[in-house]
C-alpha cells in the first residue's frame, strides 16, 4: 500500500459487519484465524469490549495490537487508533484490510484527496478502524468531526509518548488528554511495551483515565542473549560485519546513532551483505521500499536510526546490534524486543564507549536548554501579541535549534501557546518547576543507561528490575555475557581485533615482569598515554578476570578521614598461557626488518624509561631477534651517522 492509495473498503468483505459475532473468542477464530489467545490477551479484550478504560503494558511481540482490534470489532462502530509513526499505521492498516476489515488512515504523508475520502467514510460510518497521528487532532475541524460521530473505542498506541518521563516523549501526545475528553464517555485504551511505574502513572493522569484497569505483564524475554562490549567507534563496524557474515545472525537490525552513521555503515555492509539504510532523512517512498524489502527477505540487514522497527511484522529477526550507547533503557528494551519474536534464540549486541556519553551530553544541552534560556524567551512573549519563531530568535540571540527546543518545552509545560498560524503567545507563569523536573529526569535516564552498560550483573535481570517487575527481578537469564562469559559473545567477537590483542599482551607482559601491581598505576604508566579510556580499561579487566586470565585482589586503607580502595592485578596460569599464545602469534606475523650494522634500535617502555641497543655490539642476526622480542609496543629504527 502506498501512502496516497485510496482504499476500496468493500473489495474483500470476508465477513460483513452485520454478521460479525460480538464474542471476543468468536472474533479471534472467525476474523483472525486463531483458536487460542496468547497469555493475558483474552482478559484485556474482554475488559475493553465491556467499555472499561485500561492501561496495557506488554512486551514487544506479545500481541498488543490484537488487544484493541478485537474489542473494537466487538463494540461495533469505529475504533480510533492514535499512532505515532506513519510506517506503523501503514503496516497495521494493510493487515486489517487483508482480513476484509474496513480500515484506513489519515496522516501528513497522504494526498489531500485521499484524506478527504477517508474523512467522508468515517462520517458515514463505513470504517471499522481509523488510524491518525496525534497531530491530526489539532487540525482545524478534525476534532469537531469526531465529536459529531464519536468512535466506540479509542486506542492510544505507544502511549509512553504521552509522558514527559517516557523515553520517546512527544509534545502533541501531551495534548491528547483535553482533546480526547471531548469524545468521552468513549472508553480509552493506552498501550505500550515500555513504561516504568512512574510513566504508567503519568499516562493515566494525562489521559484522565484514573479508574483504568491495569494490565502489566512480564518484561522478561527468555530467548534473547544480551551482550555488551566497550569498544571504540573505530572497531565497531568490523565487529558488526564479523557477526553478520554468519547466516545464522540474519535477518538483523543495526541501530546507528545518526543518519550519517546509518549511511556509512550500510554502505560498508552492503559490500558483503544484502544491507540497506533507513532513516527519517530519506524520502518516504525510499523508506517504504526498504521496509517492504526487509519484511519480504530481499534485504537481510537494515541499518537504521531508532525511527525503524515499530510495527514491523517480522518474527524471525535473529540479531539486533546497537552501534552506540542508547539514550534510554526504555528505548533500548523496546528495540531489542524486535529480535526473536518467533521464540527462537536471538542476540542483542551493544557496543559503546565513554565517547557516546559525551555525545548524549551534547544533545541533552541542545534539546533541554538551560532554564535561563526559557526564562529569557518567556519574558519576551506577550499574551496578546503573537510572535514568530524568527522574531524570538533575533531577540534572544540563540541558535535556531536552541530556540525551537525552548519554545517546544515552554508549550509542553504551559509557558507558551501557539495561535492558529503557529505563532507564539505567552502562557501560564508556573511552568518552571515542571520543566526543571523533566530536565532532571532526562539527565537521570542518561545516567541509568550508562550504568546499565557498565554493570556486571545479569543484563536481563537488570532490565526487568528497571521496569519494576518484582516477581522476576531476582532471576538471572543464563544467556547474557555476564551469565555465560565463556560463551560466544561480543567479547569473543572482538578477540581478533588488533587493539584487543595489543591490550592483552601489554597487560600480561606488565604483570609477568612484576606481578600484583595496582590497576591504577598500570593504567597510568602503560595505557593512558596510548589513548585507552579508563572505562575501556576497567571493562576489559572485568572480562579478563571473569575468564580467570587475571585475578583482581581488592584491599583498602584509611587515609585523611576516608577509606580508599586499591585493586591489584595478578597473573594467573591461564594468563601466562594466553600471553604465550599472543607472543607466538606476534612472532609469526612480524616480517623481520632490514637492519644493518650501525643501526640503533630505540625501544620506549612506558614507565621504565628508554632502552638503547647498538646493533654493532651484537651482530645482525642477534639484532633481528632482539628487535622482535624486546619491542613491546613501539620500536623505532634509525641509521647511525
């Protein structure tokens, strides 16, 4: 289905509306072709069919869509579905139409003639389902059209978008509460896969469904192995390619942090795999083609920004790779949930380093300006005299992006409003505490995702605990890189990287020369000057310790009124074996340099000064041997004059 195609509602009437049953089980069998509900679906469908407001939090792939589709049909009339993404709407409408149901959509990507026909079909009572974006309810006359013939059920999909505490907060979702109030007493369903207890409360409060029945069901995904590796940006593409060249790892989604990265990674992967990019900067037709090709199996790997994945009906995705640190745990959980919906073993791989946190901090300052910027804008606004964004930008002197973000935040928190022409008016004065709370929470989300990535506890258990699922919070998964450190994972995939082998060899040689050294001293003297980040150093130490290549001894002492912890590193028998393997590999890979009598070999050993050997003292053959075995990291050869 193309965005501008006009539906033919009576073209495929498998079961006319007048002959449809009202029982949810009969609808499941006759319309959707299933004999049994998945866990928890039936109770949700019955509650919604009876007209109860409800909040449904259910994992990605557990069948949330059916939980509003069946009650909508059971209640008769038209179900209004508010959905955040065009791709999600298109996919769901196409599926419902394939079942012979009368479903259509109105969004900005459609031609005005097509939208008018949908508008008329709704008003005439010819639609079972009408899908709209939240922004559509702000369009002149649209809400009035709905009021003139109210829907029989309202489903707010991806409802976490309504909450300022959610991971994908959208201002137009925030406006839904007062707009949908005009359609009451039509029951409202709020559905999402990712909502903490705080977000759940905010959804209910914002939608005005304080008596809603809550259905909060398991966040644990038992078939997904989560693997996290701290790797510099330069190593990640090679690791992703190594993983995805295995046919068992495909189909796959690779999430990139920016559009630029999306294009670069897709171009590189397309040289060896059927890969394609997907991001919001591409034309809608190109995005649709990529998505359709992926669903059909013509494309094995989609490299995308987080815009890709919602509503994609592809159950056999084997691998989800994040090429950088996500911005929230909630978003990360939703994205990895697109893997393994068929129940078969799947992998979720995250590669990150400290540089990702710096990127997040930069974007945070851009998207959540300092409160003084908002105060400055608020003082310039008037409740009677609207101003354009351009006027405001000239008055306050900030970049366009900062001003746009500040205006949006003022709108959300009541400090500004837009007139019918989109110009800005002053709003209510008590906006500041709400904005400061949201800004503080967003900063906390960034901290939480960084702590999750750095944690050494079971990955799935930590995710489940984050969402407040107390029943399963104590169970380990037995699949992640923490539960099974010796299994094939991101750490194993990175073993062949030159940077990893170089790190291990330097560390093990240092401990072989002098065992039981302080970790901080080794970092300063051996690794810091080579550009290794402290977080990468610590991450690798933890991994080597779990594999018993090294042993970490912890002690503490009291100084200047506080306890100070010291960690000392010790070489194990396995570590000595690993060092020997790396030494042999290094010797076999070195091409002996051409050294003549009189050449001086300079070997810089960090922390131990400079060693100079004059080849003339040993002879050429001896010099070649010394050149190979002495040089731990950097060797320079210069002809003596």
